[in-house]
C-alpha cells in the first residue's frame, strides 16, 4: 500500500522540544495542533483521521501491522519523533507502563468518578476483618454492595494495602 501523507503539512504542526527527556538521546518532536487526551490528531485525508504518532510511524517505517500499536519510549503522548516510537501490543504497552513505575493517570481517589478514598478502602478492610458483612459496610459508606465486593476481591483499589 502506498502511503499518501502530506509530510510538509504534518511536520508544520510540530515543534522540537528544548530539553531531552530522561532516558532519551534526542528531544521530543511535539505535536502543536489538536490533541485528544494529550495525543496529537492529524487529518490524513478527507476520509481518514489518525493519531499523529501513528502517522509519524507510517512516514518513517510504513504501515502499522494489524493488531499492533505505536508506543512511546519517551512517555510523551504529544511526541511524534519516530526515534521515540516502537511497535507493540496492548500487553506490551501495559508492561512498559508497569516497568516504568506508572500505574495510570487516574488511579484511586485521583479518578474524578471515585466514590471512595484510599482511607475509606482501608476502613472497608478493617471493618471486614472485624466481621462486618459487605452489605453492612456498603450501607455504612453509602455505596453499593458491588463496590465493596470489588474492593474485597481486589478487582478494584488493588493499589491500596489492605
């Protein structure tokens, strides 16, 4: 497949960072146009819009194989420097995140939709250890029983030490 990407228009929307990120040898090339959740967005054609870092990969290396993502070594979602990008699966992406000590941006009470805090979760564990049922704990904290069950089975709030 021949790639038909207007590279001049693409690179006109970038700016080289002034500093090199830790672990990198070159500075990021940061997307200056529209971003969605930090990731650059580029209209490739009238019928195709794609993430800018994926387009940068295509310009440098060709099509992204099916089932693969384009991941950032620099951990900068706005970066489109092809030297900072690599192919990987979603599993590779999560492994990379964990290896670098990142647990996600919106974990625990940092998530704006969280109904409980880390202190509440510790209280859930303490009440459960003292014999309270999940139903009683839920009623005490004003949340649903399924939320308490998620905590007690470690499906939710697993980052909080019990």
